[in-house]
């Protein structure tokens, strides 16, 4: 934007829109002339794919004689597996009385009787929903993944917090770990670690480690240098400084790291069960393959409940005054439920009694069937209108344009929005995609993402503005947004599938539901933080509410809105890839196909890499606008 | 720091297993833990039957699971695992039994002959055929539509918002056995495969197509309960001849009629005792499977309830499976 301003000022006196409009005209003209040439059509048997498939076969054949597997990867698998078995057997041995009692006690210690009540109610909910065993399996899997994530993440985070060089080395790795759609690394992961609980735990760790590292690093780097110097001047060794100064002072922020790690791990539960990790995810997958929302919903609710319980417990640690010590009374009070629970183990059945469960499968299915038949006209209209008006024209535009023209357009837009360095990164990613041989599918995925982002931003802006202007609306909306963010994304797929059939629009709908909440939050926040004097000045000079919004609040909230766009894009991309399961096709389907058909492994792997490149490209194009280095705080509640 | 930590883990592992190196099934290291939650199926141990994503399979699995639990006193786990991944489960101990296997000669070669982690456990008694189907009203209305040579003539009928200017061929779960892409390419059909994602998507589309007289060409298979409710007609592709599907990229013929069979892990065959005998003896007809699957899909029953109903109604059939 600054470059146009400069050129406009320097003599020619062109209007501000002249340069972009001129570029657009040139690009459009080039499209008309070169349309249909150099389009890089998709080929299922591209040499790139076949080479990767062959590599996979080779690795698979040498799994039991290659030293890398024998002395390294297989041991990791065995170690994680043994740890998981330990967690699982302990939890199952406790049975429901034991787990309820112990969770209640831990919650009491963390945050007093209120939190303890939440924990006991939450744990009982697993039983009432009829999902006791799956919930315990999930708890064991999440427990292992979180424990190991912290065991690796906290030391690395401390190191990154203390040394700027370490931080620079770690950051790009974390970026890739977070931007990569979780779906995309399942197939390669299954190749190295096979399937089952250990592989599931490792997949979860890949996703849960980055926040552990980032937040720990932040916590350590924020420790006041005065305290550190004081300790050094008193002759403390480096180790003493670390253990006695850094860690205690960073404690509360590090509790936040634990909290975020748990939340991330919970959001991987469904994905992990695609490679046969036990737990609630299995129920959701079953619901998806039977097309029964009634099976999926209770499992989704159980995951949300688990998230709420663990969130309250860890947030209570974050909020606690670091100087209070545990009182003996609290210890006693916490001991009672724990002791009661453990004492009741032999008396009560281990599994939740069936008579105390409620079964809502049939009711939920009926409700969905009703909506399906009665909303048919509306949903078909929405689907067809979007598909024929936006999706199909844009897709044919992108797939019929020569690849160099698309690259040129990306370079121009990125340069203008985010500056030359990021524009060159974006261009490099795009060229990488072309070399990988998945150009056509990438263009199709990009179309779906673009339409989804457009809808997300429109809806997010409307809701965000409404929430900023009416506190009551905001209060009503907030819990809904919270639930939408914690609910596993897969749960949205099914109602969307019922309403819209197996189409790209289904994926778009699911990703809009998934990505709208953070956009709403950012927009609401952006408008709210416009300084009150500015608003008052505008009002006192006679602005109508409409003028106030369009001329003052929205322009001043621009950075927040651009950040919202950036986040929306990354989240939407992740969801569109999952949409490959239900008709969204393109890169997402290539990935799905890659881990369900062995002959397509190469294509799936390459498509996964391409998704990462596409994600980085879209991120870089939009990132410069808000000047934040790595704005991905998904699922912050 | 990370590397040092991992190195420490490896060192620990090495110490624990006496430097033997570890294979994935955990048998090489003498003390490698194989999972107390039931990796090995001893007498009265846990039997893990993989659940592939179609209801006929689930019907068989639930009946076998019911008998294992109630007649032989085993615990049974039914993890959701898709076809090809389930074979890997034989290697890791996550799967003991695949109760209904559709062909997969390549996997048999790899896991039975080369890796020797699985063995065949005989036929299920079910005959399986995959094919392309249309609702019956279309066969009545459009002469010759059931011949693949005429499909291009009618391609326009099958256009949807997802298939663009080609006809749509609706496919099911991405993990299903599939020659669709090769068939379309090699028979030069003007069609595009659109993936529905699940069996349920196929069933619903087929029902709507017949009731609302909407055109639909879709991938489906027999045995399936849907045939007794909705009239479907199979499209004739070039007939199957021995070996015409040998090269998956060059397939230009219909699917063969397959003798569906059971595959079990080597470990389960060796140590499963009576449970293994029962799985091996299990054999029933397409009608039996359809009855259970119908109860599960349309009768509102869980797999366990439907299995119980069938078991109570057909003692003479299953009593022959119970090992003496």
C-alpha cells in the first residue's frame, strides 16, 4: 500500500486504484490470450508419486532388518506403547469409582471445591453418555501424549527461552508442525510407527508439542532480568538460577503451556483413531461411516466435557496466587473423595452401570432425518447457488489459467500485501507445488479454500460487529463459539453431509463452522479496542452509527480483521483437507486415498507436502498485513 | 536437548531388551512388553476383530463376537480399522481377525507369504460381487443403458454439480476395493468418479434415486440388504476373465465373483485355541448376513442386539461352529 501512495504522490497524479486496476487488467488480458495453455493437468501416475510409493514399499520390507528401525524407531514405538499400556491398565483398574474420586481430589487441590464438582460431574457424564470405556481409553492416550509432549517441550522451550539462537532454529520447525494439516502426516507416520495406540500418541504429540515449546519459551524469556542478575550476583550457579529463579517465576505461564498442550492433544483424538488408536475418536469414525449423527454426537460431547474439565483444572493452576501454599484443610478435603473412590473400587462395578446411561442415538438420528427432509429446498438452493455462482467459475478460471500466470498473480498480490520477502517465499511454495505434480488439484483446493474464507469472513464480520455493538448478543454467542471450537471438527462433517450431500459445499460448510469463532472473536476484540476518545470524537461531530462503523471502527480495527483473515485461511485449509473424506476431492482426497490405498501412498504423501506448501503460501500472502510473526493461536479459550 | 533425550530413551530400551534390536511385533527383544491390555490372545483372552466400514462386515463380526463372548467367555474388541490398514494390524497385534476379506491378492502375498504374520482361515460362505448399479426405473426408461458401450450416450443424465460436464459415478469409502479410475480410463467413458465417503452415502443416494426418479450410477456390492428393498440393476461391463484384473492400471473388465474369506493373525492361529476354531468354522449364507445387517441399519438395533436376535433364531447354524 505504501508503494502506491508513493507513486501516486510523485508527479503522475494517478488515482490510488489505478495501479492495482492496471495490473488486474493486464492479468485478465493475459488469461484471455493464454487460456488453456501450460495448465499442468493431473496425472495419477506421475513419476513423483510412483517414486514415493516405491520408497514406501522398500521401507515397509525392511522394517525388521534396517538398523534405523531396529535400534531407534521401533524402540520409540515400544516405549510409548508400554507407557500407554501402563496408563490404560491403571485407569481401568481404578474403575469409575476410583477415577471419579481421584479426579475430584486433583481438581480440589488445583482449584477448590467448585472445580472438584465440575470434575466429578464431568467424569460421571462419560458414564451417563454410555461411553465410559472409550472415554477412559481417550484419557489414557491424551495422558501419555501430554506427558511426553511436556517432557520434550518444556526443556526445549526453556532452551529456546534462554537463547535467541535456539529460538530462531526452533521456530520454523514449529511453524511447519502447526501449519501441516494433521491429516497429512498420518500416512507417513503409520509407515514409521505402524498403527495402534503408540502411533496415535506420537501423532498427537506432533500436534501438541509446539504450544508447549512456544509458551514455555515465552514464559522463560519474560522472567525479569533483575531477578536473574540478583541471583547471579549472589553466586548462584546456572543450574540454581534455572531451578530456583526461572522456573518458579515462570510457573503460572507454564501452567498455561500445560493447558494448551492438553487442549491440542484433545483435538487430535479423532485423527489419531484413523490409525486405530483406541478411544472416543473410534465412535466418531463409526458415526461417520454409518452416517448417524446419533452415534457421533455423544462422543463429540464427551470430548468437549473432557476438555472443559481439564481446562478448568489447569486454568485454576494458572490463576492461583503463586505465594499461597496448600492448606492442610484442602489436603484433607481432597483426600476424602480420593479415599472414598479407591475404597469403593471393590464394591462397585468397574464399568459404569448400564441402567444409569441415557441413549439418545435414535432421537438424534430422527431429528437429523427431520431436518434433512424439511430443509431440503433451502439447503439445495444454498449449495447450488454457491457451487454454480462461485465455486465452478473460480475453479475453471484457476485450472484453465497457465501456471506462470497464476504464479505471477500470486507474486503481485503477495508483494503488495506483505512485501517482497514474503512474496518470494509464497512464489517458491507455488513453484514447489508445480514441481510436485499436483498443480491441478492444488488449484481446486485453493478454490474451495477461497470460497470458504470469503464466507467465513463475511459471517465472522457480521457476527463480530454485532457482538461488539451489543454486549447481550456477545454474551449469548460466547458459549456457542466455545463449544464450536472445542467440538472435534469431524462432528461438523456429518450434519453438513446430511444437509448438502457429498459435495465440495459440505466441506465449505464444515470449515466455516470451524473457522468462524476465532474470526468473530478477533473482529469483536478489534472493534472494542478502538480508543473511546476516537469514538466519542466521531459521535460528537455528528456521525451516524453507520458512519461510525464504516469510517472509524472498521478502518481502525483493520489489523485485527486482517489477522482474522489470516487465521481463517489456515483453519479453513485444515478443514477442507478433512473434507476430502466427504466429497471435497482434490488434495484432501489424495491424502485420504494415500492412507487407505497402498498403491496411492505416493500421491497422498506428495499431496500432504503440497498442502503444507499451500498453507505457507496463503499464510505468507496474508501475513504481512498485521505484522505478527506467527499468528496461530488456535483453540485458545 | 531433544536428541540427548531420545538417545537416553534408546539407551534405556537397549538395556531393557538386551541389545537384540526390536521388531514391530515386539517378539525379538525377549522382555519387550507386548501390551497387557490384551495383545496376545491366550485362552479367554481378548480377541480383536477389525471392523471394516460396511454393514455386512459388521454383521458377521458382531455375530462372531457375540458367540465368542457368550459361548466361549472371551472378551472381544471391535476396533474401527479400514481394509488395508487392518492387515498391518496383524503385524502390530492390533488386529487378530478380519472376518470378511474381499480378495486382496497383493496383501495376501505380502502379509501371508512374505511377512508370515497372517494366515487364511477359510471361507465365510458368502459370495461377493462388486459392480456398477443404476435404479431400476432408469433401466426401464432408457433402452440399452445397462450396456457399458451405451454409457457415454447417456452421460449427460448423470451430470451433477460435482462432476462438471462429465457423468458422475458415485463411489463409497475411499478404502474400498476399486478399479473405477482404470475402468473409466480404459473403457474411454466420459465419467468422473465422485467419492461419497461412506456406505451410507451410497445407500441414501440409491434410495433417493429410485424414489424420486433421479438418475444415479453408483458403485455397490452384493451381499447387501438394500437389494431386498430397492430395485437396482447392474450395468454390464466387459465380462470378467481369469487374470484380466492382474494389472490394476490396465483393468478393463468387470469385477469377479469373490469367495469372501477370513484372515487371522499368525499369533491368533497359533495361540487362539477354541476362539480360533470358532472363527475358522464360521460360515453362513448371504441371506443370514443380510438379515442381521438389515436389523442393524433399519431395525434400530445395535450390532450386539441384532447378533443376539439372529443367534437365538438360528441355533442349528451356529452350533456347528462351536468347537468341541
